[in-house]
């Protein structure tokens, strides 16, 4: 890996419990192609020479190896095993990354990220140190606490997506911190040590596939974005 190159950690440790599937959701097929393949292809469209670090759940090699043989000849895919929490999985992936690259961290089950979103995130990280995709909250929002609830002004709220992209040296340093419960994503880990993250425009279709209904949504969109 050379200085300044693009890399991405794909976190692929989910078990698919909420999908009610014996096969982890990232390996389920949508429109004839496993979800994880759709995801990886988006980054290869962005940069055919991108380094990919695939962080697999324990025992997931049995699912990944046939996919790799059937879909990829790319020699820049490196596999490592995940940890107990997502934080640990990302930390394992970062051990492989060169400190001088630009590194994205993305969920394997977000196959509907578009290439322009990826490009904006990497451009921002290269220029400012970070690039986090967000979209506006369109629903009405209420907070609830101790039996009481109240409306929340949505104008200041954003839905956060991935890839969350950083200069590798800084996010590596940030992940040296001990885990705490306020680390809800990579951006929060970064902000605990460095400056506020830079927000960029995401794409509304870039949802995290979690439920059966998400598969229907994905089937209608994949191949169009």
C-alpha cells in the first residue's frame, strides 16, 4: 500500500438475526448477486485500485470464499476476522492499513451507496481529514423520557451513513482509545480525539439492510444507482 492510496474497511460481521435467516444477510442474494458483492463493486467503480480490507465474522470464511472465487479477481482484497463489537472489528481492520492512505469504513450491508457519495467522502477526507455522509431527517421526531415526550426540531438533525472516511493516521490514533458507550460510529471515535467531522451529502437510498422489507427495496433499486 502506497502513500495517498485509497483503502476501505468493509465490516461484514453481522449474523442476520433480525432478517430471520440462517445465512448472514450480507451473503443473501439480491437480483442474482450477493449483497456483499454489490457493496464491493461500488468501491471498485469509484477506484479500481482501491485496497479492500474485509472484516469477516467468526466462521464466515465458508460463505466468503465461494463468493470471492466466483466474482473477484481483484488482488487487493485482504481478509481479517472481526471482534466482539463493531469497534473491535474496525480496530482489527485498521491494523492492516498504511498510516498514509485515505481510509473509508463501510458496512457490508449498505450496497446502495452510490459512487458520487463515495467520491465526496474521499475528497473531503483528503482535503479536510474526514468525510461523513449524511441526509436530512424527513420524518417528524419526538423524544421520550420518563413517560413524557416532546417534539424535536428536525431542521438540525441528520441521518448518518457510511462510508465514513478519514486520513488513516488520525483514525488509527483515535482507535487507540479504550472503547466507551458513546462510540456509536467511527465519527464519534474520531471526534473524541480530534476536531469535529466534516459532513458531506449522502444519498437517501443508502440504507443499512436489516429487515426483509429492505431486501424488497434493494431489489427495486440495485443496478440503477
